[in-house]
C-alpha cells in the first residue's frame, strides 16, 4: 500500500484578510515536504461554497504550483467534477493535459459527480442527472486525449470536429479514477475499468474491505472500460495524524476530526432532504445517503467523537507505532493507496508537517511497496 496526502483546504473562522492565502501557502509547503518524505502523491478536492470545510474551488491552479515545486510527487484530481455546468469535458481534458505536460507525466485524473446540495443547487445541477452527466463527461474527456480529431454528440454535450489540444504526456492518457461512496458505485467503477476512489467518512476498515471486494468483482466483469486502458488500483480515505506521543496526537486531532465527521454528515444528508423538497422521484443513485440523513435527523452524528472514531479504527492517530498498526488494518482491505486527510478543519500547519515527517521516517518504510 502506498500513501498520499489529501486536502480539502479548510479555512476555519474567524477569518482575516490573509486566512485563505495562508491555507494555500501551507498546502504548498506540505506538498514539498510530502515529496521529501516519500509520499506517492498529493490530491485535493474540487468543492464550491463549503465555508470553512473546503475553500479549494479551483485546484488546477494549485496543481501547477505544486508541479513547479516538486519532481516526483504525483498530482491527483480528487476530484474533477463532471456534471454540467461545473466543468465542460473539453476544458477538463485541456486542464489535465497541460498539467501532465508541465509535471512530466505525473497526473492522476480523479473524476466525480458531487454530493452536496450546497454545490449542486448553487450550479443549477439536478441530482438525478449527475451520474449520467459524469459518465458522459468521462467518455468525452478520454476521446479528447486519445483522438487526433474529436467529435461528439452526447445527451449533454456536443462538439463539432475539433483537435482538442494539447495532448497529455502519459500514454494512452493519465490514469482515470472514479469517486464513489455507495456499495453499488464501487462495483460500477470496477465494471467501467476505472481506479476506485472510495470516499466515505468514519467507515471502519472491515466495511471498506467489503466495498473494495465489490470493486474487484466489478473489475473481473469489466468488458468495455471507459478509458483507453484499465486502471485497476483502489484508493481509500481516512483522516490521519501522527505525533511523537499518543497524547500529543490525540490532543491535536480531537476537535478537528470530530468536526469534520459531523460536518461531512450534515453536508451529504442535505441531498435526500432536497430531493423531497423538489418532489422529484429519486433515480436511486443517492439512496446510500439516506443513512446519513437519518443519523442527522436523530442527531446521532453528534456522537462522532475522536474516541468513537478511534474505537472503530475509522481514523488514524497516535504515535508512529500506533499509526503503523492502524495503517495495517487499511492495507488489509486490499487498498493500493491510502488517501491521508492530514489537515481537516483547524489542525495547525506545524502539526501537519510533523505528521508528514514522522510518517516518512517511521510509517511508510514499514509497508511493502515503496511510496517513492
């Protein structure tokens, strides 16, 4: 199992004029430290309007800055939103191709469809259309990369014959990944031949293993991949903090880990409620969020303390020895890559750098596959 840094880029209140600048400058410094420590890659989200939770709305600009400061660290879209009008497929293809060229072929292209009312409603996206728009967008993006002249007449996008340029450096194209939080979505990503980005907060490794097994079963059934090649890697996600002592780590993580888990539940629980307000017959692709809706309705999400999350091993914190043991449970899921959210909410910059340093010195060397 390899390790990646993962970022929402939160900006906790109270804000000053320089709060957002510091958040992005800190992320750049942490990415450089991550390469030195031996992390495989750095990934960020694309989110919009999510105050405090994530201010990372235009990540490809950030990726260019990371590419200029690093040499080996791979750079992951975690994810590029596919539905209309978030991003046009041509613009997505161009963005990733330029980044692949300037980074000398280090792009990992994660794709997704969005899972909050705040964002979908803000862009006028109907939730029932997001999956089909995402899938069509991925097909068009791959065509833009691999065809000398591209033409498409889809349901949501049309393009007369054009050469979409530039083309990416990696052949046949950068690895394509698909994000999901639902069991059926895990199998679907395998059937489509996409790398798996398994995104769920507070999910214990035992449940992650079941989902990754579904993904592997989907891969075995893949007959017509969305990409020009199959990406058979699985990534899972969790919050991570490492300090010199267990108590120091727990003290740093306590407030921020709990806040992130609670806020994530509230954000995704908004979608089922919104569908009820729209009086729309749901297409079923967001049914997996019903559990979050029920938990929020009953205020159960407020029980998501650090102690409860640690008891499930649904987060990783502690001294290096404890972090190694907790990471082994994630390795046992069959995941190829662990996406480490190292700065949820208000974890201090210095504590993130400490996590990166300690993991590079003690944790990453314990795992079979080198993260360099």
